[in-house]
């Protein structure tokens, strides 16, 4: 990822608190995390807006209310033998 050098003015107390919370060794590291989080939250908000823009269909609502049929999982498979923990 390409980096760009920038001169910025920040609140020292906020920067110190952010660095302490993140365990960041530098102001650049703390600001990089803050920008990544800002971008992630913005994308999430946009996703939520898009999702709520159209209400679920009756079929989707019914699927959400349905309970799974666990019968398919009731077999004699020895899962511990299939997936040993010491792999």
C-alpha cells in the first residue's frame, strides 16, 4: 500500500489517548488505524442504508421465522475421529 507523507494538526490529548488505547508506537500508526476505522464504519453505514432501503419480502420473513430441521445432523458420525484436535 502506498503511503503519503502529510503534515497535520491534531489535538494532542486526543492523539495521546488514541495511541494509549491502541498501543500505537507512533502518531502515524494511530492515525492510520483511525482512518481505517472511519472508512469501515462509513461502508457499514452505507450497507445498512442499502439493506433497509427495500423491506424484506414475505418469503424472506417466513424464512427468518422458520426453525431448522436438525434431523440431518442426527447421525452416527464420529466427528472427533473425523476432525482430531491435534492436526
